[in-house]
């Protein structure tokens, strides 16, 4: 006989751990299933840190969601007693007419996000160790910073369990059947039926939502840690995160947490991954040169060659925006997918939104722009 639960969450990474937390906070009977361990390094939510910011140049529609995300990260820190969000600030540099700098200013104008304009002379003093390219504009968002990514996932799960959620780790979902009357999940260990289902399986979403033709593409992304030559990037000396809109591409990174290295990466590009379970985690020769050139040009106090790396995956949609919606065959099945390499900062609010949709079918947060309908219209 199948095991029955009221609410079932598939995939307990960034989004699923938060959905489980929000459902359990409402006192509901909820089970979460995850194929690996807690805060593992085989999906999209690992590698120490994730940038969080409100001056959202991708689209201002995200800003109301970010305002709520900030509140919820704060609440989670308060209720768990853990420090998850470091408000070290974010420096953004790029051509004044570029989409990134224009988007930062649009967020400032439309939503009053606090953004400081930094003159080239001030930039030299405030951001030592950076050589700002000629003609670039520099902004600083003091309320931005980074999240400790694994700790966030772990904390959502710990708090969810303390609130009564059941968590099954190392259990793989093999099949998900959704019809008007039935929600049935087959794992490598049993069958589970549920009254309501949330699917947050990250890079594996196309497989777990095979009945839906979601336009998702999984790409392999590499994070690099480069050793420091001079101690000018240290978090404990007040340094923050950074994002550069270069003619060659977008590069970003974090202050040095331990003083020895800086983590950095390129946002665009990445090889297409056929099977996320077997993504190649070794460092390829082609993974390094573009970031090394950025380091040589912009961060002279850093060694251009990495001392270590990690491989992670982006799940991209054609327009780079997330997909958050209900299943057309059964409105009690909801999903969040295609976070396109910029979703983690939203994990706190995505959990709340998915819990709203699963329990009441609606949410007061403005997510219409993330509907899957945009791909069929
Ligand atoms: C290199 C890199 C840098 C990034 N930088 C930033 C950043 O600075 N700021 C930012 O906001 N975002 C950033 N992102 C994006 C962000 O990390 C992701 O959007 C987010 O983590 C996606 O979370 P998720 O829950 O969708 O996926 P995941 O966290 O991967 O969770 C999916 C979970 O589902 C489980 N699962 C899947 N299939 C099954 C199955 N069949 N059975 C059981 N369990 C299953 C997986 O094991 C996994 O735990 C970055 C991503 C990468 C890769």
C-alpha cells in the first residue's frame, strides 16, 4: 500500500528546503524527499556563498519578491539563531549605458533601492585591489551581500523538522504521476500518494515534470577560488561582493572569507549537461582562461590561476526568468524551476510562494510574470 501524506515536497535543495519549512510552519502534515544528503554538493545550491541584492538589473518585477525575501531571511536568522546573510555590500561596475548599470538605476528610481554612485577617485580608495576599466561607472549597494548557501539549506531543513516535517534523505524519485484525481510518486524505496505536491528538483526538473514541456536547459558552471597576493579583499577588513559588466562578459565574486583566496566566476556560458547526475566535476582547461583574463585586468592582487574549483549547475529558461506555476492537469501540484543561475537569494520567498500556491491556490506576491504560460502564448 502506498504511503499517504497531505503535502509532499520533491527535492530539498535551495527551494525545496524552504517550501518544506513554510508548509511545516503552517502546522501541515508534510514530507520532503531528497536523493542525496542535506546541503549536498551535487545540484545547484553549494559552493559557500550566493550574492543577494535588491537593485535587480535582470528586471524590476523581482524587487517586491526580494523585499519579502529579505524579511524572510531575517526571520529565519532570528528563529534559528544562525547568521546566514552577510550584509557586506555589493560593488557593481560597468559601462554607464550597459543593461547592468541602467538596471541598477532603474531599481533605485522605481523602488527606492539604496544605491551609492562612487566616483573613480573614491573607487580607488574604497575598493583597493580593483583596477576599474576606463569609462566604467561604479555603484555600491550597502544592503546587498551574500548568503551562506549550505547553511541556509541546512537551517531551513532543521527548522522544518523542528516544526514537525518529515525528511527522507538518500531516496530517489523515479516517477511522478499527476492526473486530475491522483498524485502518485514512485521512489527507489516505495510509493507515496499525496493530496498536494511541490516539485523543486532543480537541474532534474525536466525528468520529474516529464508531462510538462518546460523549456529548460541545464548547464555546467565552474566556481574558482584564486589565491590572494596581497590581503586587500578580506571580508573582515570591510570588503564586499562585486559584479563587473565587462565587454567580454559578466564576472562576479565575493570577499575573501578566510583571507587566503577569493571565489569568483563568470555568469554567462557553460556547457550543456545531458544528465545532471553525471555532470563532469573535473576542471577543464577551458574553464579557466576567461576568468584568469578578468583577474589579470581587474584584480591585480589576485593570482590569475585558481587553487581550487567546484562544479555547479544552472537550469536556464530561454528568457532567463524563473518558472513558478501550477500543473495544468492538477492545480494541487505546483513547481518552481528554471532559476537560471540567479535564484538562490529568492529561496526564502519562493518557499513561501510555493506553500501559498499548494495550500490555497493563490499568493499575494506578484508572480504573474513567472508563469509558464509565457512560453505557450
Ligand atoms: C555556480 C553558481 C553560482 C550561483 N550564484 C548565485 C548567486 O550569486 N546568487 C543567487 O541568487 N543565485 C545564484 N545561483 C543560482 C542558485 O544557486 C540556484 O538558482 C538555486 O540554488 C536553485 O535551487 P533549486 O532548489 O532549484 O535546485 P537545487 O538546490 O539543486 O535543488 C534541487 C534538489 O532536488 C533534488 N532532486 C532532484 N531530482 C531528484 C530525484 N529524482 N529524487 C530526489 N531528489 C531529487 C536534488 O538532489 C537537489 O537537492 C548560482 C548557481 C550556481 C550553479
